C-alpha cells in the first residue's frame, strides 16, 4: 500500500524514532509499503518517519547492476566509517531542495533484515550516502537542518506559495 509522505516542516520529521524489539508481520508490511512508496515517489531511500511512523526502519535501493538491490533495514546502525565524500542530496520530505552534504565515503552498517536476522553490510559512495541520509531521518535530522536561516526561510516561503498555487489549481 502506498503511504503518504509527510514533508518539512511537519514536526514528526524532527522526532527520534524508536528501535524495534522484534520483526513481525506488521513490520514486514511496513517495509513492503515503504518500498512501494519509495519506488512510486522515485526515491532511492525512505525512512519510516517520512510516512509518519516513529520506528527505526528504512528502505534503500540505489539501483545499479552491481548493487545489492532493495535493502530493508530494521534498527540500522553504523559500526564504522572511513573517508569523506561530498554529495548534493535531495529528500522526498523536503521537495525542491538540494543541499551539499559531507558524508563518510565508506561505512559498515549493521541491521536486522525482514526475518529478524542480524546482517552487516559494507557500503560506499551513493549507497553509503543513502544509508547515512536515512539513518539521519531516524534521528530526526533533515538536510535542511544544514542550511542557513536565510535560505531556510526563503525555502519555506517558496513552498507556501507553491502549496497555495496547487490548491487554487485543483478544479474538479
Ligand atoms: Ni530524506
């Protein structure tokens, strides 16, 4: 089922999500819904708080032939980091904004898969960036937290105008 993606400045996006104790059918349904929602929205990652669910659950699929494909990660955490990379990131919850972010180039992550098995994964470049971005969501952090107040205010005004315009143009 496709879920609605909430957007900044919804305060749910700034909350710290809770870890799960078990991976049961309700979590598997959540993961499946999140993957579907991510693909429809054309994103490479999605975190549960983006659909208003405060649990430490993410999905990531950066595509590519050699990549791992769709990753469903419960309670993801970064075990180690190496190197640095700058990446211009966007976010489905912060539409029409791109922010240059400094990330670790390589990470080793630990998580539970959809069967509750403990997994470890080495990731670099885009995959590493995507996992770091999604884990930030679980900690209530957004890319817009890394821009200055002037650019943030400008963004909010622009979004408000766009939303008003969208409302006016709905004629049924
Ligand atoms: Ni995001």
